[in-house]
């Protein structure tokens, strides 16, 4: 037989065998001819045979395909969150937004707490319940203008204002000691009467004056490479600071003197003072402070009230103990805004030195931790500005302002918590007092100006001009489909 005929016969035999096998495997229901019309089992036939003719590989357990990447573990998620947070902190405008946001939030929250804490005190003095709040609000409005002005002023103008500000502050601090001009408040001769309900405390402006003048002085000496000699580092910075301290101590205000000393040490530390020189100045200041405390029965009684849990003989620790009572009664979320009990005559100075205690009583631990977080953010931003700049004036001034606000907040909160003696200093940007609020808000504006002077921050702010944003929005609007609203 020829080859083609043999291959055709074998193909015919194979087809017949395949047809027989299919008939044997076909169920009886499907063996007959199909009726006319749409096939009733077409869907079954399509589902029973894949269109590609090959079996799909079984999916792995868990319902995920073979090519799907595995889910990241918990450690990877934490690592990604950390990386995002680190990138956010490293952005050029982080310090700018932290200073602006934290400063404004502390001031606004302080206005709310001043109103809540001072209502009963105002009624005791036969004044309207909003008496202290209105004065603080006026000071906050003026301070906001000063903050905006300071944030827009060039650095050369800030340095030019250093010497006039120092001279004017010294002159006012001398006038405080003149009889008939100076006033005594709570035993301290540190006030000047301005007429009506307004008074001025020049020593609060002395902090800002020392920072600007000291920063300008140290920057000039660093440019001339004179800070390597200890006499140029100390003179005339330390004598001028001691002059301010002497004028403050003539009025008996040791709390403000402690803050001014902290600012002096901060400037010396930033200037790179040797350890021996720094320790010598610190030891001399501690010796003077010990003598001033030892010779004053009032200061000794305040020192003995650290950690007190009872008012003591003659109620000498009344204020410190009731501050702890206020914090303890607040709980986790406080008794509610305006629902304080200690401000009804139990806690002296509820809207000034001990406003943090009223905050803890009305807003609880959550409120006090929020205040602490805002001060921590402000301090971190100040350290970041001082550490990243190459301008020596910016470094010294930013470090001085950060030292001022941080040290004063620590001393005030430490006294309320019973960890430090009561120094009589207000909580920065938070407590009642226009004389303290105005220079502090100016200092915050100074920090904002320093944050804006960073080259990366300046470039980032230039990219956010209103004109650029408006053009971008117009492009996005023009790209929308016609039927979309």
C-alpha cells in the first residue's frame, strides 16, 4: 500500500476511535439530536471547557495570586511611617510652621484660660467678669502686630535696634526705683504706672534687650575672631548682664533675675565658652543666689515648700499645695472649661503664675500635655533654627530666645508641680500680663524671621506665591471634562 494511503487509513481509524470514546463518555441525555433553537446547555458547555484549551494553575492558599507580592509586615509598616515622619521633619519649612503654629496656639489657648481663670478674681475686685480678659486680648492684638512686624524686618534692622532697645530698657529700669514713678506689686518694685488700668514692667523687655544686644556683640567679635580670648568673651557681656541683674534685684524680683541669668549662660554656651570659664561664672551666680535666698525669710519659705502636701504652719505653703490640689482633681480630661473649684478664692494668682494648675483642673491631663507639647515644639524649632544657620547673629539670637522661653516655662511649670520653688514668673505666651506678652510675641516674630532667612525655606516660600497657585488652579480647571461639575 502506498504511504499516503496508509497514513489516511490510520487517521480515519484514529478519528473513528475518538468518536467512539466520546459517544461512550457522553451521558444518555446528550446522545440524541439537539432541538432547534438556542442550545439549552450552551452555558454548561462553555463553563465546562476553558476558552484557552489549557488548565489554569491552582491558586495558592489564602486567595492571593502567585504574582501578587506579599503584604508588608508590621515592622515594615512602622519603618515606612518613621521614614515619612523623618522626611516631614527634614522639610525646609518645618521650623517656620512649628514656630508660627505653636506660638499662635499657645497664645489663643492662653486667652481662653485667662478668661476662665480670672472671672472670679475680677468679680472679687468689683470688676466685670471680662476685665482681665479684655486687657489680655488688647495686649495679644498689639503683640500680634509686633510679631508680624518682627517677622518681616530684615536682620540688619534687628541688629540696629539692639543698642537703642538696651539703652531704653536700662533707662526705664532706673525710673522704676524713682519714688512716685515706680510701683510695688506683691512686694516687688518693678512696675511703672502708665495711667488708668495699665502698668509696665521694664524688666520683661530687659530679656529681649539682652538677647539682641548680646547676639550682635558676640557676632561682631566672632567675625573679628576675638572669641578665642576669654576677656573678649566676658567683656562687656557679663558686666552689662550683671548691671541688669542688679537693677532687677533692687526691686526684689528674683524670678526675673533667674531668667536673665539663664539667658546669659545660654549666650556664653553658644559662644563656645570653655568649661572652666563657664563653671566659674555659674559657680559665682549660684553663690550670689544662695546668699540672696538665705538672707530673705520669704524666699526661704518658698524653698521649703518644694514637694509639700500640707499648707504647713501659718499656711506658708498654701499656694503650692492648692496648685497640686487643682492638678490632682482634674483627672484625665478635667472637670470642664470654667468648672474649676480652686479659682473660687482657694488658689492665689490663678490667672498669672498658677494658670497651669487651673488648666490641669479644667482640661485635665490631656490639656496639660497639649500645652507641654506646644512648648516642646517651639523649643525644638528654635534649636533647629539655631543649629542650621551659618549667620552667627541668628545663631546667638535664636539660641537666646529659645533659652528664655524654655527656661521660663520650666520654672513656672516646675513650681506648679511642686518640683521647684515658686519664683513668681508667668508662663510665656499663656499667663495674664501684657508686659510679659508683648516682648515674648516680638521674640516669636524674630524666630519666624530667622526661619524664613534659611535659603531652602526662602525658596520653598517663593514657590508658594499666590500668582503661581492661581495659575495652577486655572490649568486644573481647564483640564476638566465638559460634563463634569
